[in-house]
C-alpha cells in the first residue's frame, strides 16, 4: 500500500492524473494567486503547501478472510481539499494497471 501512496504522490507532483494525462490548467484566479504568493504554476500539481499530499496514509486490515488495503487522508481538512480537487483533476485513485500490480504483490505474499 505504501507503494500506491508513493505512486499517487509522485504522479500528482509531476502534474499527471490517474490516467497519466496532464492536469487541466489552473483557473486564472488560482494562477494569479499562486504568482502573487510566489508558488509554482506549472506543472499543475495541486500543491499549495504540500500538506494535502503529505496527509495521504495507508493501512491494511482483514475483512472476513480477505485482506483489504485502504488509502486515505489522515486529516479531515486535507481530505476535504482532496475531494474538491479530485472533482476537477482526478488524482486520488489508482489505475487498473496499478490495481493489478497491487493484487499480484498481495497474491505473492499470501501464496508463499
């Protein structure tokens, strides 16, 4: 699960969504505000302070007899920000390929 967290954070910092496509540009008002506060405007990476992506965490648990992995935001405030951002720029998700990789890794551990 830690790998999934890294993938989401890395991809987002590089300005790409869950489908590896560049994020749409910031709204003019956001871009002006970022320029005024000397923050980067490109690539669009959803980062103002870094707190949102830093708040991503993971855990695994057993549900019935099945392992379940969860990726979530430790802070409710950061989770709210992420939900808002995710409406326009889908970053907080895993692609089918990533999910398959995670499933293979889990299977390898369980089938040892």
